[in-house]
């Protein structure tokens, strides 16, 4: 699941969201549970504070993690991204210009453009909030390698596809594996959701699970990698849900 897709502006700003008492980091999937006290580096933390510490230790800050994201997600140019990095560090225009090797006037121009971009974003959010409700689209997963209308599918369509290929129920095997991209992606997403984020799997564990779903488990495994649902080590010995990492251990 893509936590970023369902997070509010405030949640993106802090770097995590809370759903059903579970706090999830938007950048790596690390989780804490409300009501649980966590021991970390000799100190005790409540769930929200432990998550805040994680954001600082693992990502420096939510702003730093957002700026480190691929520009296709932020919509920023490389220069705009660099200017924002220096703004986050409280650098003056003169300092920023010196570090970037550009004129102060150019830095001021970029700051102005970023301010305009902020205003436009606010208006766009207001407009989108007032649009008529339509069928919800299934959000792209974090590791999606293809993001265009060819792969857009509504929740109703996804349910119909699952019904077609999972004749023995959602936990049962696939009756066949489709060639059409939309159908393929829906089924791969369904399979990927059966693996735990933040956990590292051995190859044999992946194989055993996929064997129960379809005879040609090697093809399923390959597609899960190619379509960005799973990632693996260079030697192929370990696998994990892409864009999540095993949570750091607290002692």
C-alpha cells in the first residue's frame, strides 16, 4: 500500500500517518503502535515520539526525505530542488548563490517561482476538493514503473478482475495469469499485499508462497520484481516489499 497516497498535508509534513492506532513512516514503512512503549538506545518512548525519533535518525527530517524523492513525484526541477535544500538549511541568498555557483538574483528569482508554485498548489488543492465524486482509482504502488492512464483501474474494476482470476476466494490460487497489463497489475498488487512490509524473506520463502498461488511461480516472482512490487539483493538470496526496509530493532 502507498501510505503517501492517502496521507493528508499535515501527515506528509510530519512524515508519518496514523491509521487504526498504527503509525507508519511515509518514507520506509517503519511502524509503531499506539499504546506500546518502545525502548530505544536506553530510553523509553511512546509510539508517536518513537516515530518522531525514527524520522530524525533515518531520514534527517520529513523535509529532507521529501526533497530526496524522485523529481517525478515532487514536480521540482533539479535547480529548484537544490534551492529548497539550502532554504531548509536557513542559508541566505548570498550563501545559496555561492554554494550553487549562480548569481544572487538567480536565487531570488527561483525563490519567487517557488512561492508562485506554492500559491498554485493551494488553488489546485481547493479546486480538486470541490470536484464531483467519481469512482475511486486504485492508487499506484510506491515502486510503480509505469504511471499513466493505461494502467489506471477503478476499485470496482479491480474487484471484478480479482473475482475472475481468484475463483476459490481471495486467498486461493490464480486460475490463470492474464496478458493484459491492467489485469496483470491488479493481480500482482494482490499478491504483493500478502508479503509483510519491513520484513526480509529468503528466496525459498517467496517461492513457497507463490507456488501456492500459481504453478509458474518463477514468472510471478519475476513480474513482482519487474513491476516494482518487490525488491531483492544482488545475489537474489533475500527479498522484501519495495520501498520498505526491515524496521530497526529496539533494545
